[in-house]
């Protein structure tokens, strides 16, 4: 079952389970559509695979199969894209 990670690993944008903007690779690395195309040109920086739209888990299944709560972040060109937290 997909982990449904909660954020873009690059810019840290929230990607809720129903987000049409979420992109994943075969290892479930998760990025927003903008970072996947504009920063990484469609190639996952973690594994070298391609990105596809992440499937949307039906709302009625989220109670029994909740999304992952851990946020994943990578460094490199991504760190400069994040909004600093106060």
C-alpha cells in the first residue's frame, strides 16, 4: 500500500491524500508537480526513476488506511526553495 507522504520532498509543500499535484516514483519518493518537472526534469533525484501522478486514496478508506505523517526533505537545490519557518 502506498505511504501517501504528506509533503513535497523538495519545497515542503503540503500534499494531502487527495492532491492532484503529487508525483511519485517507483520507490514512493514524493514531489509536487512543479518540483518534479521544473527542478528535476521528470527524473527522481533519489532513485533515477520517472514520476507519475500519485493515486488518490478514496476518502472513506483514509480512516482504516491513513496517510504517512512523517515529512521527508532533501537537501541540494531544494533547500533554497523552502520558506523558512519562524
